C-alpha cells in the first residue's frame, strides 16, 4: 500500500505551549543583558498567547548605576526578535519589569569614600 500525500491545509497545526514561549523569552532576556550582577536572580517571563500573538512580561534584576532604559530597550528588542524567529508568532507587547537594582562593587567603594 502506497502512502497517500495529505494536503498541507489538512495536516493540522502545531501549538506551542505558553510555558515554552516564556522559557524562550527568559533566555532571550538573559542573552540581551550586557552583564548581570553575580547575586541576581535570572530573568523570568510570563506569556499570554492568543491567536498566534504573544504578550510577554519579563521580570529581571539590573546592576546600578547603569543605563536602565537602554538595557530594558535592548531586552524588548531581543525578546521580540527571538520569540518571533523561534516560534513564528507575532509579539504584540514586551513589558520589562525591573524587580531589583544591585549596586556594583565599584559604586559601593566610591560611595564609602564620599561619606
């Protein structure tokens, strides 16, 4: 018996679980950060997917002082690009939430001298 070819429209669809998209987003946020403080928690993402469109919230910790706005923008861009490329989904929103700022050791030393 010869296998019968099934038309692409009749084969079904692949569904990617929200938690998988969240893991991709968290990894992309890690990749986008220039440097993470050594005692910081890794970025965490939550995702809501509806009709092949993802809305993503990334929570992370950043070093201080640093360009917080620039780092958040880099995370948004990279997460949007990576999730779109790896899943084929549209990313309508990436909200970045900074959970905590970590003083860098050089900043601590400078503050001690000026007190």
